C-alpha cells in the first residue's frame, strides 16, 4: 500500500488519497494523519548511517536521510532542503544537577537552519505543497513556524503568507519572517483566533496551510526521534521531555516512537513528558480531569514563553493518545521556574529560547515529586535557539523581567553587564575581585 491519509479517530478511520488537501476528516472532523502499508525496515539503520558520508543534498538533510520512514513523496525532486535536522545531543552537567538527575542530555533543535524544530516538519510540508502544485502557503504562528515556513517557501519558489498575533511574538522571529520574504499580517488576535481565521482564508483562496495540523509537518518532525535514536546507537532513553504548545511535536514524537517499535527499530518506548507554561496549560488540565474526553480551552493564555502561548491546542487528541501510549506525563511550570531553568541551560554554554527551558523546569519538578528518578536516562528537547528572544534574556539578566501579571521576576542567576568608565585602573580594580 502506498502512503494514504487517514482519520486519526479510530471510530471513523476513513482513508483518503495522499494527494488530497486535508487538515481534518471531511466525514467526522477528526485529525488527519499519514499512514503507510507494510514496510520491511531491515537494513535501514545501516543505510541511514552510510548516507552520512554522502554529499547529496537529500542525504545531508537530517530529515530526508531517513526517507524510508516517511515515504509519502512519489518524486524527491519536490524536496526543498536547507540541511535541516542534524542537530546535536549535548551533555549539560550543570543542568542535570539543577534538574535532580545524574545525567542530562539535550537534543538541541535550535541548531536547525532557521533556529527551531519547525524546520524538520517544514521541509516536508514545503515538498508536499510543491508536489500538489500549490503557489502560496500560509500559517499562523507564535513565531517559529512562520520563520521556518518563510524560509522553506522562499527557497522552494512558493509565496509565504503568515498571520501573527500582533505584539506577541519575539522580535528575532518576526525579523526572520521579513528577511525571508514572507507577506506578513500582524492580526489583533491571539494565536487560537488567528488559526481559525487562517483556515477560512486559506480555504477560500486555495492557499496551502502549513500549521502542524498539516499531516506532512508531523511526518517531518518524526525524524527528531529517529535521529536521536540513531545518535544514541538505538539505545532507548527512559524519558523524552519536551515543551507543549499546539502539541504537534508531542504527536509527532509519539507516532515516531510507535512506528519505530512496530518496525523493530527499537524494542520499547521511552516515556514522553510534556511541559506547559502554567498560564497556557490546557493539556495539563485535561490530563488531570476525570475522563480526559474534552479539552477546555484557556480563553486568554499568558506566558512570556510566547512560543507556547496557546490556549486551544488543535492536536490534543493525538498528543493525548501518545502520552497514554508511552505511559507519559504532563507537567506545568511557572514563569519564574522557566526563567531560572533557562539561565541554567545558558550557563552550560548551550542556551535556548524560553519555551525550550520549560523542559528543564519540568524535569526539576518531576524529579522532585519522584515521577522521574534521579538515575533515569533523560533526553530533553530544546526546541529553539537562544537568539530567538534576546529581549527576554536582557531583561532577566538586568533584573527587569516582569511576569504575566506585571510582577517582577527574581533574577536568581542574573548576570548583568557592568558599566565602566574608559579608564584602565577602574577596569583593573573591577576585574581584580
Ligand atoms: N517550542 C518552541 C520554540 C515553539 O516554537 C513551539 C511552537 C513549541 C515549543 C511547542 O510546540 O506546538 O508542537 O507543541 N511554536 C508554534 C509556532 C506554535 O507557531 O511557531 P508544539
């Protein structure tokens, strides 16, 4: 069986051709996923290793190198690659100690070409758009999706149109969208309202939607888990910890892990831990609810980690399934906890944007409560680059960062610059202590 689209709701299970433009099931409204027939994975691990020696663009991509794992394209000439993926596993001893662990490894998706994990998915979304003969692509974004889409669309000869919640995205991300040539609309509405808008507009104008409800984005983001396993010589960690916003990544990771297990590439599943910011934590609340059957959206989500400032995450049914399938958990963390964890990651020489630091803040809580034991093998996913939000960093280190209710956050690890006169002895006496 070639690739098909399928309704994720198993009570429906409707199937559609892979070339249909679908984001929700036309029969029941459920989420859409990409499915494949029987595949034989013997030889893949070695093939994937060998491709690291290749100079072919498609092999150098940390997504398309694993193309047997996401075989939805019929012609690889549609691929647009900026050599996405290829992100390192980095040891963070200081972060491990802070998180109550013996050892902690970060998979840093901020090393991607546009500085976030979105590139893993966007290369696939852009390829599918080209295959379908689309001219324009659109997304709503808290910043990273738009930066990524703008780059891949422009690189692939597509016109990017992006919708941004006005005043709520970091300057670094907005700057990328402008530089990469996106038609940029700043709408006086939050992310969730923007998503509703863009769906209507894209439908009416025949623009291809590249938010994470697009099933091909999810296929690309699966490779974050495959590359992680490849880099670990297929040793399965106990936990994979990631921040949760719209929950596309949690959905992608769970799908990847289940598929790897079903194909015999790994012998067990790690547990997923999703961490949300307390002011935008509808998924955390869902997990605590009695029957987990309905997500109550947060009407006015608030967090300084603007990447995950989302109150009505569309992919929650998939993410819920993956948390349950992996015996996972969902945690929530405060602004202060995110800010301090972020500074700790910075001090490891690694650095990340605020949303990414929710991982370490969550790990600290989860080891504190005994859910994760100190000797566990944990990989935390840093989703975005430290330079995405320099304003936040400057505020934290100079002691002027304010929380969501205007309260002053404490700069527990503050490292303000010193202002000195142009005078050698003044500088020497400053540096002597
Ligand atoms: N971390 C970063 C840096 C992000 O940009 C996002 C999402 C997430 C985590 C959450 O991932 O949505 O898959 O649960 N950013 C989206 C955007 C929403 O528009 O750039 P998720």
